[in-house]
C-alpha cells in the first residue's frame, strides 16, 4: 500500500483491514490490486468477508447493496445522530456489533446469577463489575445506546436473582418496588447502572 497507493488510508489488525476509497471505481480497482498482491504471497482474499461498502450518510445518498461493515467487534453503518443545534441527521458511525451483543449475552447467561442465592448484591457486583466495565470501556466509546439491550439483560438476571432469594418478592409489583429502592439507595453498586437501570423486556427487546 505504501509503495503502490501512498495516498490511500487504511487500517489493519492481524488479517482484517479497512481501505478508504474516494470512489466506487477506485474501490473496485483497489480490491483487484490487493487480491493480486495477496496471491503473490500465497494467500487469497476471503470471498464472503471481502466487500465494497458505501458509507451512506446525510451527505451521501446513493444506493449500494452494502452500506455497513464490521471491524474489531464494531459494526459501522448509517445511524441517526444530532448536531449541536439538536437537529437530526444520518451519520456513518460505529456501534457494538450484533454478533458481539449475542456473544456477550450468552456469556451473561452462563454466569447464572439467579442461581447464586447465597451471595449478596455486593458479591455479585464484585464479580461482574470488572467484566462489564471492560465491555463499556471498549464498546461504549461510540453509540453506546446499542449496548443497552445487553446491560438491561444483566438487570433482568439481577431481578430474577432477587425474586429467587427473597420469597416476598415473588409478586411482580413487590419485585419492581424492591428494584426501584435498591437503585435509588445504591446507584453506583453496579458499574453499568451509570448508563441504564432499566430491565430487559423480551416483548420489546428493551
């Protein structure tokens, strides 16, 4: 790239790369050139993972089959944003990918928080806070609201833990009242409560 295309910017991590092009024509030309170079060193571009993407936003309104891509656990694509005057517009932004959300959701389920009824809330917080903080630090830099479904799922497991630990909370209204009281008295107990204290709802996904 430095020798043949010094004016083209790109990012690479291990065997994944993103190349920024000024036009569709340049994108197809570069894909072919990179493919030839890969074959010279004995490898090939992955036919399914290698694609040309149109970074559509409010200023770029053309059509293309691909308008998003995933890189390092982030999916880049058109997303709603607001300018300093509060006006809505479409920007091309990264957010935690759907695959990573699914993967971390499965990890949360494997914690089996609801079964740890001998623990206190403080015990649970001590266990999961370092993990969740790492997720927030990595994926929370851009469009953090995409993470809320995952963080609210953690809250639903915590509420499930409480209803299993305390028989008096088996009734839904009592459990909700208990939850509201806990987040009011100890808002910093769980690191993700800085962003959301809501409970995940399977019917809405939030």
